[in-house]
C-alpha cells in the first residue's frame, strides 16, 4: 500500500520521532505536543509507561513494525554529533553507522508496513555540498567530495526504501542551528560576552545558519507541505564568518577585533574537523523551502540573534 495522499490543513495525529533527545528533537517534541499531536519517541532503553515511547535497536536492526504501522508521519533526527569528538577512525565510523543504521531501519520498516505514514522527514546536512567558496547553492547543486559530503550522500540514500514505496520523503539538509541553549552559539557566547570573540582566520568562509525557531517551524511546515527530496534548512541570508562575528559582537555591544588563528582549533580538534566546522563553509539558500511557502520568523542574522538573546 502506498503512502496516504497529501491532505493540506489536516491535523496529523500520531508522529514517530527518532533522535528526540537532541537539541532539535527536544524542541520539536515540545512544539508538536503543544500543537496537539501525539508523539512517540523512539528510544534505546526500556520504555516509559503510557505509550509515549517505543524501544528500538538500530544496531540489531530491530523495530516493532506496529510502531510505524498507522503513524501519520515519521521524523528521523538520529546521528552522532559531528563536532562532539575528534575525528578518529573509530569515531568517523560511528558518525556514518549512527546515520545509516537508523535511517535504513526506519525506511525499510516504513516500506514494509500496510498502513504507511503520509510523510517521512529524514535528517541530512548542508555538508552534502562540501566547501564551494562564494558559489550560491540550492538543492540542485551536486555533492562535494569531503568526508562529510560522503556521509550525507549515503545518509540520504538510506532513506530511499520509503520513497520507493510511495511515501513522500523529504531530506532535511540542515545548516548551523543557532540557539543559546546549545550548539555553536552556546560555545561562542561566553567569549563574545567578555569581548574575546573574533573571526576565524580571514573570516571569508560562509556560514549558512538557521534559528532553532525556524528549524522547528520548517520541519512542522514540511509535515504537510507537498515537498519531497532534498530541502535546505537554512535562513535565506547566509553570512561570512567575518559578518557573523561583527553582528554578534554588535548585538552584545562588545568588541570583537582579534582574529582566531587556525593553529589553535586545529590543535584542539584536529585538522580535518577544524577545517570542516570552522575554516570552510557553504553559501546555501533555502530554495525549496521558500518555494513551498514557508515564511521565516528570523530571515536575517541580526533579527535572529536579537530575538534569541533578548537584545
């Protein structure tokens, strides 16, 4: 049986989410429940009573099909944190397997059940594109040739069984999610607040960012918007690292004049991870998201930072 047809303005009832304990997942679960949806969180431990959780084991390939059968939507946010550890060979393998095992298990289960969800929203990242200098990138741009790009290519391919079974499948190519509650901004704020923040090296690398509010808003929008395939979850106005530094410093009313040389972060993180996270970037635009009618709450960096920092 193919996925149920798209029905605009119909409230979804039961949404299954993996990766719900992360920064994005936690905020998304709260938003969906506030909107009146029933959310079932996939967890890898004995479940809480009440049916709000379901146990699964991606490493063993086990997921009760009854959890997916009859769900209205499945959202996949699983994956080990890209910047959580230095990129040893073993952690690189974990970064890949934590995405492929979870995505593949969900996609195959969706394809196998009788009553399929209407939509599968599966995580990805703008790392797909690799470093592209000043080139503006929409969803039609080709994949890069870096480690992160290769991960994203395999990650997105793992969702294919759901799409091939007729379920609308959108691939969430997420950029740098900004919130003082976690991620890159939380790490930067203490330095910037004391006037010790600065650009990384020359600061000409692009940062394609999105506020946490818009990340959650876009995912909720895609539950019913008739969009399939890759979707860039980034704000419409990417900035260079130099501009990001200037805007954040101005919002905090602090100086930010000293550049951060590359050798420090490279020593701390390793050359490859430091280059991927700090010294290269992509100039990504949300073409598919805007074409589908999504209106950003925070289209500019200044508006986003002022809103989330109360400035």
